[in-house]
C-alpha cells in the first residue's frame, strides 16, 4: 500500500507510470478515499504556525488578482515576529488573496513523512507547497508548471480543469506567458 498507490487509485502504479507519468495529465477524484489525507495540513495548522512564528517568512507568497504582494506588507507593526497573523487573515478573508507556503513539509511531521515517501518513490528531489485560496478565488490564471506536479486537494471544493500540454516537456525558460493565445 504505497503512497503512489493511494495517490493514483483506482489506477495501479504500473498503469500510471507507463501511461501517464511525463506523458499526459491525469485527474483522479478519489471519492472512495476522501479521508485518506484528512488532517495532513489544515488552515488551523497554518494559522498556529504563523502565530507561533514557526515558519520562515521567506517561504511565504501572498497572491491576489494584482499579482504578488511583498512579504513586508504582512510584517507586524511592532517589528516582532515574522508574519502578522491578523494581516494574513484579513488578506485571505476580506481581500480574497491566496496564501502560499513553500517548503511546508519542513514544519509538520506527517506532511514531511508524506513528502519523503514521494521523494523515495521517484528518486529525485521534490518540494512541497501549500496553497490556501478563499472560496471563489483563484491563485493563478490558466498556466502550466515546468515541474511534474501532484496536487492533493485537502479541503473545500474547487473546480480543476486539466488540459493537454500546449508545450510538451516545457523547460524552465518556456513560461506560459509566452503562450497566452494557446492557453
């Protein structure tokens, strides 16, 4: 019962690796395994981590319809702490902005264990990033990633639209902004 088996079920890992991996997109809706990753990472864990100054401030990104906001915008008025939880909450709840935490696996044991299992399965480095987007929000416009990506949708609901690639095996310099028309 490997992590990969749980991620791609009802496909088998062999079917996934031979028919999808680095070939075409796959969306798996595991309704039968809905609770499989429950509690792996939650908004409460994010808020507690911010309040306790657990996170490295440089690993945050704050994104809204206008693009990225400077992390300095979320610094406490008194200069204490790394990120002001009240400013983050207002950004999320009142302004509809998304909160992105890079390398989040470094801060939570269960998430780190899941990340390590995925790294061990594929045998190459990986990162773990958490996205918190308010209801009705969208962090980024239609785009592609130049990395292979597994998305674990842990809470709430969202409509995901996964397309065939516009550029197959896109390289780091082939950013999606160059291909707005095709997207």
